[in-house]
C-alpha cells in the first residue's frame, strides 16, 4: 500500500480550501476567446471515437 499514509491522513478530513482548479482546457479557452470549452479538449469523445 503505497498510499496507505495518504488514505489514513484523509480519514480525518482535509484542510479548508476553495476547491478552485482552472485546468488547461479552461485556460486555453479563455486565452483564445473560444465560446465553448469543448473546442479546446485535445481528445474529444464522440460516438465513433471512444478512445484517444
């Protein structure tokens, strides 16, 4: 169990935080001024393509 220490730590809760994470897709969408985030996803899922 490489992550036993982490799971034990999280058993008692977490530190207060805002839960904010921008993400690379949202950043690119904002910089490029794109109207929707789906235009920045590098490997979009479609009905004919379910794997990258």
